[in-house]
């Protein structure tokens, strides 16, 4: 039961328990405060039932939500609880329904600096939203970034990804229209590529077609670029097909390599290019490819 709830909320185990505790504390505190407020208002068992009911309802409908947000904030889970409240207010028709946006999912495996930039860029975007972060590495920093941004996280397992349904039903449940890979180190199974034809982007930290392929990720790439004596490196954003880093390149940007360059300093330059361009390239790509074909 807990695992189902954890999946529904899209939280890592640790955050799930923090959120669970926040709900528990809110329930107890609301009950305690309701009792205190009734006493403070001078009510007892002889007071009119509708007065008592009114106070209870007020505490349940209004007090509970304020206390929940307060615990959420104190426990570092503001984004989750704020989204929870907005959803509730929309369900109760107190707020108008959220604007329909094109939902995208990010796949990431590690530090997640690109994923964070993308989530921040689309946070208030009028037509695109990041609705899911998929990660294959428990404890990766990117999970923490997503939770801070209030983006549901799905931790995936190798067996189901490569030999099962590749999590396509989960992506469909979230109505995901586009997938962007941001430092995701597993190969994408053919079934997933087929489910998102020309709707999946990857970023690669070098100027493809050179320095791509299996094993070419992170500092391995920068080391290979330096070893080859290239004068420049850069980034490539490309469509994903069944071969590592071989899909059609839709964007590249380059940076010079200095004589004393190290893999680390080159990685920093490349990261700067990635952060500056990837969110905008995704935006243009999604907008251009979401539009229904005319004629
Ligand atoms: C990025 O530089 C990305 O281009 C690279 O991993 C890094 C992830 O950094 N991807 C690959 O090498 C894929 N072949 P981040 O986790 O800080 O975004």
C-alpha cells in the first residue's frame, strides 16, 4: 500500500516518509487545536450542535490546510504541499482548472544540473510543463532537485525497463508527450523509442558525430576530446534513435579548447553551454512538434 502511494506521489522513500509524517502531525495538531478553539470559544457538550459542527468544519477545511502547509514548509517539502493544495482547490472548483500544457518527462541519472535548469525554465511556462522525472539511480542528486521543484519522481528498475514494459504505461498515465534525456546513462529500449517517435531528445557533451557512442559520457568524453588534440568542443542536441548518439542532430554550439585545458575545466565550459541552450532548444522543439499538421 505504501509503495503504491509513494509511486502516486512520485517521491523517493525518504521524502515519502517525511510527507507521511507531515500528514500525521497535521492530523494530530488539527485535532488538538480544534479542542483548544472550542474551549476558547466557551463551547461544551451543551452548546448548540451546529456551532460545534461549524467550528469543526472550519478547522477541518481551513485550519487543516494551513497547518499542513506549515508542516510542509518546516519539513522542507513546500513544493509538494503547495502543489497538493492547488490540486485540491481545483478539485473543489475554488480555483479554475489548470491551463492545458504539453507534459514532458526528463530522464536523468546523476547530478542533474541540466534537469534542474529545465525544470526551472518550464516552472511558469504557459504551454509546457515538466510532469515527471525518471531516474535510474537511487540517491542521485537529481531526485532531490525534482522534489524541491515539486516534480514527481519515478525511480526505475533495470529489468522492467529493458525486459518489461519500459514504463510506457506510466508515461502514458502522466500523458507525457515528449521525453528529454539529460545525463541519462542507460540505452533507451526500442519499444520506448517506438512509443515516442521523433519525440525524444538527448544532449551530448561534444560535437557529434565525433566522440559519441557507448561509454562516451561525462568526463570520458572530455578526456577523449583532449587526447585527440581538437581545437574546440561543444554540445550536440539530437533526436534519440536505437543507436547511442546517432539520431539527427538538431542543435550544436561550440567552445574553444585552451592549451592548458583539463577534462574538468572543459566539462565546466560544456555545462555552461548546455544550461544556456538546452531548455530553449527543448521549448522550440516541443512547440514546433506539438502543432497539429495543417493540410
Ligand atoms: C551532461 O554534460 C550531459 O551532456 C552528459 O552528462 C552530463 C550530465 O550532467 N550526457 C552524456 O554524456 C550522455 N552521453 P548533469 O547531470 O549535471 O546534467
